């Protein structure tokens, strides 16, 4: 059994006061939650405030990115060890916005994933195709390249903790969402690829999240897919009521 993971990526949003208020509302709304896990990734400057607001709630804390070196002359970067020191348990790696705007490559994703695993963080590794790639029939080729390249050299310890997030770039922030058939097809392909990168046993236990415009209105249907094990949520995670509805998704779609 794979325990669903509902993760909120707050991106470049929320000053400390706003972040604290949002985290406090989520903590209250997740009281007694069972059968699923929740994680939020605030900006670096709000991690300490959010950690305090989430204390005792069981909600995990994540970083939105990291650098693969533990220290050195890398102005502006944050290491895996620093995230752990700040109270983080997870880290998002290779988000499409990092790839699109900041030159993230499959090689840098692999470097960061190894660093995260070695520091004891749960890596949430993102993969996904653009609209041009999907319309060109290249979806599975892109996914294969990103999974194999981004997980190259994955330490054995990461075989059990790895989380993969499929985020069709064409569905992020556009209001479009992959159909359940599209999501399930790619998630199943990712699981098959993971069996070659890790092992069949590890692949069967790896959680694969869907991350393309997840909302209260579509989460039940998406979560009913056999290979969808949770969600990486952007905009809807910034509204407590919306994210809590996602967290409390119904086990069976109506």
C-alpha cells in the first residue's frame, strides 16, 4: 500500500505573517488526519515561521529547491544540510519552473537528488512535458529521458524514499488538467521506468504524484487512478479551504 502524499508548493508567495496564518489553518484542518500524508513547501524566508506553526501537526515541511554542494562559495544557494537544519523533511527537485526559468537540467536534477537522499531528505522529483512536446507525440520520450537522467546514480537509500511528481507543463497554471486517462497512462509509464532505475519492488512502492492544476473539483477523480498516489499542488495550496479539500479527498470518485 502506498500512503497518498498531498504536497503544497507555495512558490514565490506569502510573507511570514501570511505563511504563518496559512500553516496554522492547515494544521487545524488536518487534526486527526489518517491514511495520508501532507507536506508544504514555503519560501526559504518563511520556513522557520511555518515550522513553528506546524509543530505537532504531523504536516511535513519541504524546501522548494536545493544545491548539491554542502558548503562553499555558492552565493544565494541553500544546501540539503541547511534544509534539514531548518526542520525540513522533504525537498522539491526539478520543478518545471526551475527547468524553464533557471536552466535546470536532468544532470542537475540527478546531482540534487543524490544530495537530498544523502542528507536524509525525501526528494520529490518532478518530470513533465510541454504542450509542444505532447502535441508532437513526444510525451513518453521526454518522461523517459527525465526519469533516467534525473535519477542517474540514485543512492540505494533513495530507492525507498523517492517520490516522483508528474507535472504536465501545459496544465500548470492554465486551468487545463490532464484527463484521468492521460494521467494514468503517464504514471503507469513512470512506474515501469522506475523498475529499471531502482527495482521492481521499489517501483511498486514509489509514490507518483500528479501536479497539473489540481483543484478541489478534480482531486477525487484523479486520486481514483490506480497509479496516482497524491498531488503536488500549486495555486490551490495557497487557499486553506481549497487545499484542505484536496487533502481530504474522497477515496472513491463520485
